[in-house]
C-alpha cells in the first residue's frame, strides 16, 4: 500500500491559502480596472503571494488551536496583507499574457 494511500493527507490544510485568498479578494475591490481580473492573473497573484508568506499547515481535526499557538496572528496577517499587495503589483506590471 502506498504511503499516501495509507494515511489521509487530505486532513492537512494550508491555512495560509484561505487567508491569502480572502485578502486578495478584499484588496482587488480597492483597485481600478488597470488590474486585470482574468483567471490567469488572479490565480497568478495568489501563487505569488503564497510563495511569499510562510505556510501555515494545520491538521484539520485539531482545528485552529495549533495555528493560534504557533504564531503571532497579527504579525502573520500583516505579512499576508503585504504579500498580497506586492503580488497584485507584480502581476499588474507583468501580466502572464499580452
Ligand atoms: Zn489577465
């Protein structure tokens, strides 16, 4: 039996993804149409931001308790905010299409 079949890794969840997507949605609302909202650009923004922030994996059965203990939440939220702002700017200047 394969290792990945033996254990249920679907229980792993990167909390950073939820936070980044939420922040991306919020920040895009404040930008005008010079920022492209096509699927390619928006997913690219999410990827750029997620590669900047520290991953925040948790074992979903344990809830957010572990995550809350493991980090300074405010500092992390600030990091997410900054990473998303930089990602939007990067993709705006250099979209992955013409
Ligand atoms: Zn685009």
